[in-house]
């Protein structure tokens, strides 16, 4: 059986012609329903941050609980927004921005690039690979101005990842340095719990067990339900 | 195929699927993240076995179902007996209904379809899945897909015609114009 033509493509979608225009308009509205570019970036940044936090099986810090309450043991770091930038850079033409209110959205759908705001940098940037890491774990480089909430979140996530890696490599001192700098830069950041749990671990690794214990006890009072609570609790007595 | 590529190409599709499965707008970001985290977890076992959208649809459906049972929020549900009075009666159906009103009207009409008809209709007429992809996504025989599509189209057309017919009456009712 060959497929029936899509209603929106039929010259007269309603058998007697009545309401034909409205039917097409409704279907076009449905087909054009989309996230805004800002929403899309924000959601992706949240995804990347969760994945970064969860991606360190060797660490004693438990993976973060994710939206929805399920812990996910992600083994790989997502490359974050790099591909979004690369796609933006590779686009030729197609300037129409596909927003939720786009009455003239029509088939074929506006290309992916048109969903990205024109303010994204035009040149595609290659994956930034820090010298000592395998490519899979390279942190994302933000494609948008650093002042946006989404890019701050991505940066905060990168700090967490770097600190976790440093701890795993036995370099607690540099982990602590990074985390203390982040504490100032990202106060109230979304990954505060993760940073604090890592800080406690770094202090313990450095032999500063009383400091670690004091902060661990404070952490458990502040975040009793935290997925890191079990790991932190182990360090709560010096 | 990487997670980033899937996200870049299909985030909008996922959002629409979640919305059609009853996830309220304010929960969309959360729900989309759940979907893509599930994608990330299962990406290796997926590779190539079916179309990406088919696969994503099944994940969306189960995420939406999970959220319903977890009852994070009271779902926004269009009342089954909602009439076209819900839509701004003063809007001229053909010419002046704005895009958001069109979306609202579309949602209203879709909400009146039987869920099994609605799923097929939306996947075919809005998301451009093929009959076979829909059969796989909904675990139905291909013939059932087409017969549901046929029934859904009839219902959809009837609803549109009914709306257009009601508009002059409500206009007269509201504004007193002949």
C-alpha cells in the first residue's frame, strides 16, 4: 500500500474544500512548534552539567541525582555544545529563525541552523582537548558569551570535572585550588553540592582531616538528602 | 551518531512528543533532559536498529508515563467536554487566529481524538514518520496504523469544519452582528 499524502500537502485537505485553509494552518502551526534557541541551549547546558558531574566512576563522590530523581551512571563526558557551534558554522543561508510562533513554517522544516540565534560565533570551533585528557573527556567550550546562565553552568561543570579528575590522579592540591576559586566565582551555582563534596574529599586527601570532618558535618546538615551524603558521611569524623 | 547530533536534530521533535503525551509546558525542560539522558544511557544498544524518531518516540512515551505515575505535578488536561467557546470566540477563524491561538486550537482538537488515533495522526501528519515507523513505534500492524490514520483524519476534518461553522454563531452571540 502506498502511503497517503500528508494532509498538509493535499491541495484540498478537507473533502469539500471547506475549512481547507484552516486545516493547513493548524497543521503548519503544529509542525512549527519548537523550542526557542535559548531554551535549547539552556537544556543542553543542563544535560552537559549533569553528565559531567556523574562521569567519574573512580571517584568516591556519588553521581548526582538528576532531574526526575534517577541517578545515572554516565561513563562518558558529553562534548557539550561543540557540535551546536560546529553546525552553526557549517550552515549556508537559511536565516529564518524557527520560533514557537512561526506561522509560515512549511515543509521541509527550517534547518537546524535556523534554530540557532545569529549571535552564535560563525566559525566552527574544533573540540578543545586539554593535553592530558583522552578526547572523549574533553570539556565543552561555550559557544555563547560567557555571561549567559547556560555558559556559566557549563563552566561550573567543567570545574567540577577537572577537580574530580585531579583528585582521581592524586593531585588533591590542584583540585582544592580549582574548587576554592570556583566557590568564589559560582556562589549559589547549580553544582554547589558537587563542588562542596569534592572539596571535602580534597581536604581529606591532603590530610586535613579535621577541616574535612567539619565541612562534612556541615554538608550533611545542609543537604541531608543529597546523593553525595553517603560518601561525605565517611569523612565526617576525623 | 552522537548524543549531540541527536539533540541538535531532534530536540524539537522530543519536545513536541512530550507535549502531546501530556507533559505540561513548565515541565518540558526537565522532561527533555530525562529523555536525552535515557538516550545517552542506551545509545550503544540502539545503533541503527530503527529510525531515530521511532526510538525517541518510545523513550518520550515512557518518560511521560513515568512522570505521570510519579505525579510530579497535576497535569494540565483539556477538559473532555471542552467546547469551542474555550477559544476566543471573537477570533475570525480563517483570517485572524494568531499562531498561538492556532496551536491552542490544534491542541484542543487533538485532545478530543481518541489517544490511539491521536498518536498515529500526530506522528504521521505533524512529525512525518512513515507508516512503518509508526507501526514500530506503537507496536501495531501496518494495516492498523493506516486504518487509525484514516479514522483520525476524518475526526480531524470534522472538528475543523465544526469549528468554522461555530465561529459565525459565536460571533453573533458575542457581538450581536448578523
